[in-house]
């Protein structure tokens, strides 16, 4: 999106404002290296989040008393290594 200078905005203010109103598309203005936006108020409040569609909540069966959601992400016991080798300092060799 190209930025307009403040001079361009001043010269065409009413046409630019009408364009923002009609299309809802923001206009970027640059002044001393700072970028500003001219937007419709209703577009600024909702933004992209306002375009999200509502979704239904799916409720599954209740949990069993012995079931915990914390266990859902754990790997099955068959996938867990039985023993893990430990690495430490090498054993000292006996002196000759």
C-alpha cells in the first residue's frame, strides 16, 4: 500500500475521504517518516476479527472417573523406553 503525502491528502481530502467511506479501504498517509491511517470507524473497531464466523461448540461424552485430560497427550506405555542409558565419568583404570 503506497502512502500519500500530507500535501496530496490536503489537495484531495474530500475525494480520499469519500473513497474510504465507499470502499472501506484504509488510506495510509506519511508525514516525517511516520505512517498514519485514515480508516472508517466501523472497520477500525472490528477489523479482521469481526469477519470471523461463529462456530458451534461440540460437546462430547463425559469423562470416565479414571480418565484425565492430562493423560491424552502422553505417549502409550509401549512407546516409552524401558531403560535409558546413563552417561557419566568414565571408570578409572587400575594402575599397573
